[in-house]
């Protein structure tokens, strides 16, 4: 046989024919083939060599000759020495392969070439064999060969280390038998598609668990390529797998921190911020997370030393299990932790710590807390990590992380948790400070608003104040119900521009100013004029301390209405405020067409008032613009909806107020809202009496008699003596010091009211008369005999009024005690 005929079958790609020898030797050690290259390189012809013993020509450098190998295998690689025809040795390096054809003797085919000198390139056969050996034993890339049925035929040592399954154990098995998880079936379908379609290659991410670490979710980057024969037929697949679990977890940590940065602190609500922290850590960092805040800190006190039992308020729970069944305490509840508990120790040291349930400290803690120990037993927690919540040098609380997996928390997990909690701590502290300031501001504002409804008979009222739900906090909205003389009542709603404590403080000052001006009984337009001066003065006072653009000192709006239950008229003026809404009995709701008036604080612009007739049982609604929510919708639409809600019948004014707030406002309004609804009442004709008097001293006696007769008709004879004295003094003063006409009016309400009106604008003054003075004791006597007295001015003239209680038992004896 000519060895040249076998050369194309075994010649490695890239081999150089002139420098290569092909020699065939049978298992008896006889040369059976000699190539042309061997003739040229060794100088021996085929005729002289074939049939001779191979030992005469070839001598291996180490070990027995390759043709004597039996049990070692069918392949040989190594170096040998050939003898040239002239006797000189020639070092060769090559490979030999044993093959059997039919029933003939086995033949060894040697392919060799001159051994390269130092520094020369290796033979292709050596490179290929070295590559195969490296790929099988030393490659860090895990490689598996599958047949067309997707059963494993070969894997390298890297794959054995990766899966924990040896090549012998895995041979003949499919991928889902090694990899658990849904990705195994998905990948097998992709592999089958490669076999069926001949797709060249694909790669992607694969998740699952392998026998080497059945408790850990691993992440792999895998690729697959089709193996084809020289006809292009797919024989199987070659897959490569790399474990990227650590890289994946590092990427997950960065993603978690990025998401937490945008997720935590979305509001200034303390409990919600704590819940956002707990939500961010589940499930990527822990199986259960609790956030506890120091109860003393939430109540406004500074945290004390962590040497005793510490009260912690649960701010958030989150678990991979629905409903957080592991929790011993729910959000808002207070738990007490002993000083040896991991939570208190972390807060005391200010450093995070990782524990295992078998640690001595954990055993002691759980031994003294049976309820918590039972939860640990049921849900099989294995690892615990505590991270103190610290911000601006203050310890706010503790975040505890719990894990069921046998894989404990690592230092990487601790660093991630510390970074996560550190970001949340600033948000929690901001929320705590905002909550404290908001609580203080709300307390201030609530103390400045009316505390209950004053006793008066003119109207029935219901009111609501709803602070803002956004980051702006409260604003300067207010309302008031002020009893006036003559059974009248003033209704006020106002709004200071701006938000916060400054606006609340300004609101309190304006409400006090309105009450002071109301005591003077000014008409609505005049009252707003004086209130405008007050706002200007407040702005001037704040120029040195507040920012020139501070809204709290720039202006306000207000509506002031005075309702008279006798005339059933309502005088209203507004300063840049939304118009009131009236609902008449049996009629619809409508906006009152009133002069708008400028906002308070502009100065120099007039205010106008208007009078409207309001039948008994009419509704009058005053409100601030925050109720309309026009920042989220059109103003006209909001006003229409307000009128519709007010027009619907309601069992009570309180329920009507609730209905208005529910129908017009979102859950967290962006602005404060104040609402005041009044149902008008009317005094019956038999509850008041009026008599016109001439400007004649002789009419004083007739006025006293008329008053006594009217009191007798009302069955108020006990008040007759005092009333006659008061009528006598007031009528006498009007005749002496004022101008006619003079009118006397008695009103029987919860008190007995006596009024004397005249056409003079001169206000009387009370003074203490000397013993030698014949006059000057009139108003002093009136003030001593009655509960209240005062003067109110009209467009023309004035009215002197006084009130006396109907239940104080005042009679002649008590009255005479005040007469000098």
C-alpha cells in the first residue's frame, strides 16, 4: 500500500507535504507503507523499506514503540528518531493512529515531520491536541456536546465544576434533568429549534438552580452552536455556559439602589416613606423587612441612651408572603425591645450587624420572646441583618432584614443594605421634621380657628376646615361666626395667600382684627376697608424680617356678611374672594352677584356691599378657593358642581358639609379648604316690638310705660324694673344730646335687648360723675345693670343697645343697689 493514498485522509489542515512523512506499520512491527515524503526526507525508497522491521528505521525517544501499544489506546503522540539511508539520525515529531480494515491485521499510520528547533512553531497536530486537552481540563468556559436528541455526550471539567455533576453521571441526560426552573424547558425548546432548523448559533441569559448549589438561584450566560458534518447535516450541538451570578447580583444591587433613589421619599409622609424603604428590599435583598422608629423621637423627645428597654413603633412591614404573616407587630403598633436584642445593640453601636439564628445572642433574645420565637420557627428564618437608621447624627430607628435561605447575608448584602437605609434615612428624617412642623402649624391654626359654635339665634351653622394634603402643608384659610348686637350675626371666611406657619400666624392676626372690628358694629364694606389697612400694616412690619415676596405678608381675601333675623336681610361685602352661594327653600342654588372688591393689602381701592333678602331656612355658603380645586379643573365647572351639591337635600348641615368636601375635593388636596354653611332663622313678630318717639322730654314716661306693658305681654315682669330704668336713661340721652327721630325697640331672644336709635352720629361716652354733678350717670347705670352695651352706626344715625340676661334674677332690689 502506498502511504500517499492515506495522507489526504489524516493530514491536518495547514500541514506542509514536502516536510511530512507518512509511514504505515502493522502490529507486528513491519513497515507496510512508505510515502513519497518519507523517500525525500530519509533518502530511502519504498522498495527498500516496505517489508523491513520498523525497528531498523524508527526508534521512539521515550517508551515502547507505538506499534506495540495495545491497552493504551489507538492514538499516540510523541517524538522519535529516524535513520536516514546514510545512517544519520533525524529527529521527528508526530502522531500515530491505529486502524483496522475488515479482518486484516491492524495498521498504524504515522504522520510526522522534523522536530522544530527551539523558537520554531509547533506542529499543527500538537496545537490541535493541546487545544483539545486545554478545553477539556483547564478551560474556564463550561462546554457541553449534545447529540441530535439533545442528550449530553460530553462535557468538560469546567461544566462538571459548574453543575456538580460528573461527565459520566450526566452522559445521556437532557438539560432539564440538570437545571431546575422554568428557563430549562425554554432553553431546551431553543436547542431543539437549532437542531430542526440548522440555526447557526444563539446566546442569552438563563436562570435556574444546579445540583452543585440547589439553594441558590444562579444566572448563566449560555450560547449554542450547531455541529455539522462535511455535508452540512446537523449532528448535534455545542453549548458554552458561563456563571455570571455575581455580576448579575452586582447589577441588581445597582438597579435596586437606582430604583430606591426614585421610589423612596416620594412624599413627606413618614409611614409611607418607611413602607417605600421596606418595599425596595423585597424580594431582592431579603424575605422579610421591618422598619421600626423610636417612639420617643416621634413624640418630639430626643432619643436617650440605649441601656434599657426601648420602645419602637412599627412603621412598615413587607414580606415575600402576602399579608406579612411573619409580623408580630403591625404598622403603627409599639413593640418593646430589651437591651440584648439585635435591634437595640445595632442602635447603641450605630453599626450594622449580621446574625445567624444559631448565634447565642439570638437564642437568648428569642428565649425571652416566645411569640417571636414561634414566628421564627414557623417561617424558618436563618439569617438576620440589622441596619440602624441614622440621619444628621441622630438615630431614628432600625431596619431589620430576615432571610430564610441557607445562604446567609454577606458583606456585599450588608453594604447594599447600609446604602439603601442611608438614602432612606434622610427622607425619613425630612418626613419626621415636616410632620413635626406640620403638627405644630396645625395645632397653631386649630387654636386660632373657632372652638365650637357661639350661642346665637340668627343662624344654624356647620363648618369644615381641611388642611392641604401636599408638601405645602397648611395655609391661612379661616372662618368665623360672630354674634352681633340686635340678635344679628356676622359670617366670615378668609384666605391668607401662602402656606405654612407664617400664613397661619397671619391668619390668626387677621381673624382677631375682624373680631375687633365686628365688635364696633361696622358695616361690611367699612370693616373690609379697615381690614385692608391692617394687612398693609402687617406687610410694612414684615419688610425688615421677611422676604419681600413672602406671600403671608402680601395679601389676603375675605368675605364678610351680616345677617339680621328681624329684617331677614343679609349685607355682604367681599375682598377678592369667591362669591357666596345661596339656596332658598324650595328653590335652586345660585351664586350671589356681588361686587368682587380688590384683595386685601392693595390699599386705596374701595369696597362695596350689597343687601340680599334671605327667607327663613335659606342656606348661605361661604368658602375659600381651595374648596373649588380649580388648579385641577375649570373654575366655572367647580362652581357649577358646588351649586349642584348644595341644592341637593341633606338631613343636616353637618352631612351637607361632608358631602361638599367629598364631592369637590380629592383625597390629598393641594390647598387648604374652608367651608361655612349657615341656615337662616327669623324672629317671629311677637319676639320684638318697635315704638317711634318724639323728641320731647315728656315722652320718657310714656316710653317706660310702653316697655313695662310689652314685658308683661312677654311674661317678663321680673325684668320690668331694670328695663324701665334703662329705657328712661337711653331715651333721655337721645332727647338731650341727639336729633330726632327717635326709635325704641325691644327684642326678646335668649337675652332681652333694648335699643334706642336716633339720627345723630355722635357716639356717647361713659364717664364717672362726681357727687356734685347732676348728670353723667346714665351710661354708667346702664353698664352696671345690663350684661353688655354698645353703639352701632348706620348710614345715617346710630343705635345705643344693651342686653340683660333673662335668668339672672335682676329685680328692683338689685337695681336699687346701683342707684347713688
